[in-house]
């Protein structure tokens, strides 16, 4: 009789485990389909599409001092783009001490150039960009193609 009672207790225990799992599944489905969880899922999808890398350019500084900042531990690649309204192909740049001509840079369109491509994670990177031959005061720098790795 001892063996039969032991087997009955094991069967009863397994039945309770199955019922408990079914209860958890039912409860989770109710919570998922409630409106509050829908907003949580929307918030999660918003942060999935958000880029954490941003740019800061110091005002009134020639040469341009550009700070690319990522304050999170997400690893992102970015492209620093340069748009010059009145563009001349003979413009020479010095980027962090490296001499570059506009002819050497990848050109996106008539007045937009890819200055550099880099990656950043939980850091601030500083770039000093100086126009050598002619001072350009109306240059516009921006980030493009920020991809989370």
C-alpha cells in the first residue's frame, strides 16, 4: 500500500504542476492583452528605434570642435557628414591633425561629404576640423546612418 500511496502523491503533484503552469499562461495572456501592456510594448518599440548617439558642436569656434556623445552602453556606428553651401573642390581640411582634401572624401551629393565613419559606445569622441586654405564659417556637420551593433 505504501507504493500505491507514493505513486498517487506523485500523480497529484504533477497534476498540480500542470494546473499551475496553465494558470500562469492564462494570467500572462490576460495581462498581455490589457491596454496597459500595449502601451508598455509601444514604449519598448520606441526605444528599439532610438539612437543614443548625438552631436554637439562648440559655438563660435574656428576650427570646428565637434563632440560625438553616446552616454549608454549601446555600441553604435555613425557617419559624420559635412554640408558646405558654397562648395569648392580645392578646399583642404585638417581632421584631428590629418590633412585631407574634399576630393579625397566620399561625396553624397553636390555639397555633402562623408568626413569620417566611426563607432562609439559609452564615450565622448572629440574631433577638431579646420579648413586650411579658406575659412568656411557656414559649414554644417551632422550625423547620419547611426546603426546599433
